[in-house]
């Protein structure tokens, strides 16, 4: 895999940092244990992985795709990082991402975009484009991403890979640089549903260091993926979300989605239409709640604690802070800080942030009502296939629309997977099928995803 990275990553740019020595040491340690006759540490011992550069790695640079963290070397491992190491997973390096995970195309990385391995002139999705591209380019068989509004599922869809947003609280956020804390969720990326499930069981589980971590066992996702592989979905009720179609959806995405629904029916699933009327308000609500939380979380980058520091000798602390944030943050980060600060300001709080929180409750109620009738919900993962690099950089609203189908799950805190649904008959690019499950019932979507794949 290191050789493959040297061959193709100049063109793909999935990695911000390749940790050749660390990876070889970890692989040799696993080899030595096996040679000594020890039991493998886990099913994934010795398997290489690309880690999104939003997780801290002790002694290895962590930038979050931002200049403001350039040169920062964390003194500790995120819980996800620690669990990977303990399982003997070989961390190849840190995967490229939109700055602080803000974006849908990986064009907001301060270190240059990642390219879609299917077509180097197109985006690999975002914000975890590096993680997904590393899989599609066969640089790594596994990756870990984070999904605040779709950043695992959307890149999976447009690169023809598998991406999972676990139930909120299912994977620890300790050592995950905070973007929007009530939405952020780490999760597995892989080329098959079973691989994703194996990784999910390695990184998931309760963590006393994360106050929102769920104190319960990881749902039995590996067993569910194995069960699904028999291709029998008799007795499973699948709801098709009626709101996720129509204007803004490419015909090639919709025809792939309709074919996917017929496949599920052919595997024995009972398919019904389900209306979730508040989902159409999820995107505007998300783009108020997310910047509000981000503006607060990013206050810690004050030029004193981490990385970059810009300022003349003799400048005041405030001048240094201001000059550092001006130089260190990109345009999208500044946009979110301004939007969030505005939405939270006195006089506007009720009209924007408060209103968005009410919509969030309504979205959760739509899910609750739907899951009384069906076991899982399905939709396209994204309204379009991978768009050309540059097409939406000057149009934030168009960029935000890439998250249309993914944000309701983050607002409600339940789980979803994106699985490859073949190629669009319009442009020959990958399309993703999204399968959504209730909170703490992640195994359902693994079963359906594995049966479908
Ligand atoms: N595209 C969304 C955003 O920019 C989602 C990001 C994410 O999931 N990290 O907020």
C-alpha cells in the first residue's frame, strides 16, 4: 500500500501526511506477534488504514486541513486512534479533508483538493474526500472518516465505496477536533459492507472520556453484515422517503435509485412509500445549528495554544489573535464563524438558532413516526454524481445542496450507510444508496446494505 501511495497519490492527493516509519513499525509488530504464535489482536490486525486528519495522532501532525494547525503535533491519541493501534490496524497516514470538515468536495482543504480516482477532474466528495479516495484508488483498504452532515456518506457515494455514519455517541469523539459537537460522529469507510462492520466494531463502544458516548455495547454489525450476505430480505420493511426525489436530482441518480428499490423488492423486502414532510427543512436548520456550534468551537484557535502564530513584535494579544485567524482560516471557515456568531447573537437567537432547534425536533419526530412503520428508510445518498472540480467553489448554496439527503440523520442522531448502487446511466459515475436505521439499531442497515451489495 505504501508503494501504491507513492505511485498514485501525486495525482489523487488523498493523503496530507504519509507516516511510512510508523506504518512499517506497526506492521512489523503485528508480524512479530504472529510469528511468535500469538493470537491476532483483532480481525483487522495488520490491515492498513487511512485516518482522516481530524483525529489526533500522538507524535504525528494533525492539521484538519487548516493552515492554523500547520506544524501542530498532538501530544496524545484520539480514542479512535488508540483503538486502531490496540487492534493492530496499521495507520498509513492522515487523509485530506475540507478545512475543519466544512465542505462537500474537499476543495476547502488549505493544502489543495483531493481528486476523484474515477475522474481526476471531479471532486471526491467532502469533507472526507481523502478517506474515500484512498479506498477508490486502492491506496488503503480501510479508512476512518467523520460525518457531521454527510462527510462520510457523500464521499462514499461519489467514489463507489461504502461509508457509515453510526448512531450519535456510538464512536467516541475524544480527540476528534470539534466542528459541530452535537452532530459530529466518527465512522468506518471501506470497499465492502463487511469490512466496514469489522472496522465499526474496532472503533465503536463506550468511552468515559466522551460525555456523549453511549454506555452500551456496539450493535452487532458484523453478524448483521454476514447475515445480509445471504441476500434474503424477506420480512424486512423498507420505506422509500418520498421527499428525496424531484427537483435538483439528476435523472441518472434517480434511475439508479429506482433500480435499487426494485433490487431490494426482489430480495424479498416489503417496500412502502413513507413521507417525512419536515426533511425539506432539514438543510436550512442544519446550516444554522452547524455554524453556531462551529463558531463557538473554533474560538479555541487563538494563536496562543496551537500551531500558527502571526504578528509583529510588540503587537497586543488581540492583534496577534486577529492576524493569526485572518491568515490561518480559509473563506468557508470564516463564513461559518460569521453565520454562527450572527445566529447566536442576542436579538436573533430565537429567530434563527431557536427556530432551527425546533425544526430539529420535527425531523426527529418524522424519523420516529417512520420507524413505527418500517425497519429502515432508503434514499439516494446524494442528489448528483461527482461534480467537476471548481464548479461550486464560488457558490456556497450549491455546495450545501450536496448534503440534502444526508443531514436529517445527523440532526436526529440516528444511523445511516451509503452503499454503491452502480453507475449512473447518464455519466457513468458512481451512485450511492443510503439506508437509514433507528438510533442504536445500526445492525439493520448493515444487513440491508450487505444483501444489496
Ligand atoms: N458538507 C457538510 C458541511 O459542510 C457536512 C460536513 C461534514 O459532515 N463534516 O457542513
